[in-house]
């Protein structure tokens, strides 16, 4: 089979150097990459680097190799175009259909999915002109990844950093795998919870669980690649922030409830993939609990935590909001799943069988998705992102 053909557009921002890492990821994973920098991008990283890393010729202008009609051919033959970094100027040109160099011509001729990874100073990103251009591009079906928050060039800090190249690569991989032009979650806001809550006993100890957060992160990445605005409420995961996802870190179940309720207020869908502790210690010791010589330890009294899934399902923030829960069961998986689905009041429940051999933290998963409408969708053993795609298929079907 031919290698998937990717055009890596690079516009003129300092983050151009990070695109070298993205290029390496793409070539090393078997993609044929044609780099199309703008003339300004070459001020930051030279043509020799792009050419050597991609193994393909590099030009910025439509006047090179005119006999091959590159201004049309490169875009027409691409399976994916990714522009990283995309400057404010590049977003404006793309939104308005300008075509004054090879990259902008390529964007006009491409009929494949297009991903933009913007990077710029916070003021430029927040300017209404840029925001309107981003909205235009999204409306037309492009995936525009939200910039990350952090240190910018110079002394500034704020929103506008290019997301980690490895995470941009993950978005590209998912968009390519779907191979559709229209991201079906574009214009939607989705909330995903991930990880496991920790309920503190004293400043150094907590009651926790072994959830890795990987399934929730796979859901967040997949939704972003399908065009959604994603809020990821993450409890104690230690995983890298997915590109374009707004991550809200929390510790306890009570904090998670607050963050989920806030984000769910304008959300089209909420997926509770987190392992939320059902109980927390009634008392928190402000000093470390010490052994008392010759004495039995004091018992730990537990109180119930709020059931976030049941609460948001019973009191929906919006009409038509789709709510998904997860359940881990050891026996009578389907029967227990049906009972739990009814008790929680959500629309879909992803039921995993857990047991001795099926451990937390694994890369793969096997499940059945039960619907409140009586539907039953088996998900064969496979990567967590495959399960994530099926969950979003079912959500998207209920949203439309
Ligand atoms: N959940 C929640 N709030 C809680 C506990 C769980 O929102 N306090 C959510 C989880 O995120 C998950 C679903 O509810 O989506 C299933 O949780 P689970 O703990 O399996 O359900 P329980 O009602 O606690 O059932 P069990 O008696 O099996 O523990």
C-alpha cells in the first residue's frame, strides 16, 4: 500500500523548530511528508533541514518546478494537510482564501482533512479578527487545535503556545484514520472526566484507586480530532495534556463534581470515565496521623461522596445533552450494567469486565456499550482509542 501523503505546512513563527519533531514523528511512522514552509518560516528553520528530514524537495513559491504544477498537485494529492505552527497571518489567509505562495495555494486545492495548530502571542490569539477566522475555518470543516497555555517567546506567559509535537502527531494520526473531511463533533463542547480521585486522610496519605486515566485521555484526544472543544477534568493522572484540550486538574471527588458541573453547564455531552471514590474519610487530620505505642489505630470513618454521574443525569444542564457513564463489573456484567444504567439515569453506559487478568492501566480494553434505549453495542478487544471512537459515534448519533 502507498504511504499516506501528508503536507506539513509551516508558517513563520518561532515554534517552527518544534515542527521538525512533528515531521520526524510523521516520517518515522510511515508517512510520505512534503514540507511546504512559507518564506517567513525559513527565517526560523532553513530549507535544508526540512528537505533532509522529509526526504522530499522543499519550496515556498509556486514558481519552482512550474512544469509539475505544484500549486495544484501538492494539495490535490494529499491525504492530510497539517499547518504547524499556524500564525495569525496564516489563519487569516486561509480563512479568506488568499493564495500568494505555495502553502496558501495548497490549502485552496486540498480536498482532504486539514489540521491547523496555531501558535502566537495571547493578544493575537484572542483578537476578534483571529477568533472569527478560526470560527470560519472550523465551520468549513478544518480541525483547529486550541493553543496550549504556558511560556511564550520572551517573558510572556499565556495561551498561544504550540501544543507538544507528539500530541499534534496524535491528532493527525486520528484525523487520517477517520479519513473524513467533516469532523462530526465540530461546534460541540464535550466534557470528559479521567483518572481516579484521591480522598485525603492527612497531609501525606489518601484513599485512592488504580485508574490510570488512559481511557479518558483517549476519549479527549479522539473528540478533539473530531473537531470538538474538549474540557478534560483530570484527577491524578500524570499524563501529558492532549493537544487542543482544556485540562482542568482536580484531586478529590468533591473537586471533580465542582469542575464537571461548571464545564457541563454549556456542554453537548459529558463522559464520566473517571473512577470517582464513592466514599471519603469523614475527618481530615491537618497534622500527620502518628502511631500511638501499644494502642490500636483509630478506625477511619467514611462518608458518601456525591454521585456526579447520577446528579448531572437527573438535572441536565441543557436539553438534549448526552451523558455517558462507565462501569467496571466482575460478575453478571450485562445484568449489573443494565441495573446501573437505570440507577444512574445516563444515556449510555460503557461496561467493562474487570478481573484478575484484566488490569487497570492496560493499553487495551473490551466493553459493551448499553443504551438507555435498550441498544447494546459490543466493542471487541482493542486499543482504548477504538473504544473512544465508538463512544463518540454513539454520542454523535444521539446529538444529530
Ligand atoms: N461516578 C460518579 N460519582 C461517584 C461514583 C461514580 O460520577 N461518586 C461515575 C463514574 O465516573 C462512572 C460511573 O459513575 O462513570 C460508575 O461508577 P461505579 O463506581 O461503577 O458505580 P457505583 O454506583 O459506585 O456502583 P458499585 O456499587 O458497583 O460501586
